[in-house]
C-alpha cells in the first residue's frame, strides 16, 4: 500500500513510518519540521510541507494514489495551548480542514487520526470507555476534539472512512533503538526522569503528592509506542477490509495505571543497572493534570483485534533508556 503519514518526523509518527516501511508499504512523510526532526523521518520519503499552506498538501497528494492517510501532524503541549490557543486552533483544526479538503480533491478516502485522552478532560470514573462524555479542559484537548468533529462531519458528507485513536500516555521507544522520544522542550515524565538519570537535569520534580490516589501522585496508563503503532496498523487493516466503515473511535491504553512514584521507582531500577541514579524532588501540582487517566481499551481489542505486547512498564522504560543513552548519553 501507499500511505501518507502527516507528522511522520515526530515521535509517534516516525515509529509509524518505520512499522509501515518494515511491512513493505510505500511511506511518504509530510511534515513542516516545526516540532519534528529530520533524523527521525528516515523510514519514508520526506515531503516538507505545512497543512496551513494548503497548496503544499495538495501538491503532495496530487496524482499519487495513496490508499490512506495517518494524521499525526499537530501541536501537543497543554501549557503552550493555554498560552497560545489560536496557534492550536489554527495549526491543529484548520490544518485538518485543509488536509481533508485536499484528500477529497485527490480521492483519498481513508483516514486514521491521532487523538488523545485529553478529549475526556477530568473523567467521572476510570477506566474510561469511548462512550464517556468528552469535556476537554484545555485548548489542546479542545482542538483535538474539534478535529474529531471535523473528521466525523466530513465522513458523513464526503463518504470518507475514518478512525480516531485516543491515546493515553504514549511512552517507550523503538525496540531496536533507532527511534525514540525527543521533544523540545521536553515535558513528559519518562524522558525527563531518564534525562535526570544521565545528569542532564539536576532532578525530576514530582508534580504534587496530594492527589486522591493510593500514593498521592497522578496515575496514568502508559502504552508502548510500538503497541500504539501496531493499533494503527490494525485500524488500517480494518478500514481496508471494510470491517470498520464510516467513523469510529477507539481508546488505546493498556487498562492499568501507574502512579508517578511507581514510574520513577521502575526507572530507578532500570538505570541502576548502568550505575545511574535519579535525584527526585516534590513540587506543587501542575495545573490541569487530572488525578487518574486509565483507558478501557476493550473495544480496540474486540473490533480491531489488537493486543499490547510491549507495554509492561519495565519494557517501556528499558527501551526508552536505551534510546536516551544513545541519543543524549
Ligand atoms: N509529571 C511529573 N513531573 C514531571 C513531568 C510529569 O510529576 O516532570 C507527572 C504529570 O503531572 C502527570 C504524569 O507525570 O501526572 C504524566 O505526565 P506527562 O506530561 O508525561 O503526560 P500527561 O499525562 O500530562 O499527558 C499525556 C500526553 C498529552 C495528552 C495527555 C492525555 O502527553 O498529550 O497525556 O491525557 F494530552
């Protein structure tokens, strides 16, 4: 197949491109390199373009006969979205409108969309099923929810088939160590902890230990990036084989949460094998962090026949550590 991966120079998109290339598909990566990296875009042909310059995505799709688009290109920092919401609505929402218009014109009718648990906001209970109300609590989450709505409306009007995959906490790195997580600035827990282990940061700060959780720190559902991209592959097969038609939504997590303290403990164990240790301090809560986010992913298991194989926390951390040492060490 021939697949377009928007945002394929970013953390998850680059892993997706590798998975697809390994499976023998032809991969084109569309990325403006604003938050992605050229060196991650190594498993596809890189087309430098910007969804907010519609002529670039039109040119990319022109005469190419793509079988599907997997859409990762979006900004994804909660704090930045509060500071600069219009950037998020313009980049994420308008970018998606332009992508869909260009797909319609080029006759590309299948889309897999990189959505997020941030569309749920503060859940009433966990684990969270796809039927839970979507009440995002920041512009990032709202922009992703709007992107879903735009896609759903486009499906109804222009006969696309599309799937939204709502990720919980993507983590870990390519099991072969070639690709991994790098953001600038970095805000995610596991990379920050591992950078502290390498001495690149003085310490990791636990954002609050007064949450209503067993040890007082936030609980998240960490899913290995390789399991995450496997789920996209499963969604792609379901779309190609007409097992999923119209528009559908799936949560992607493993259905088990770990607290910030538990994550740091596992990281301590893994880095100790290399003679490293992680200085830890406790700070105030980070605004906007829900206490607990855990996925009910049974729908993805049932409909997409997807299973997580790499997502025990120790494997996630071992792979992330191997990449971090190679990349930063
Ligand atoms: N945390 C710390 N210290 C840090 C960094 C994070 O204690 O230095 C805590 C956070 O407070 C949170 C947990 O670690 O409780 C995980 O934080 P991350 O920033 O790694 O991930 P989030 O759960 O905030 O966000 C992730 C994605 C978002 C997405 C969200 C959906 O990165 O894009 O899940 O819930 F919106």
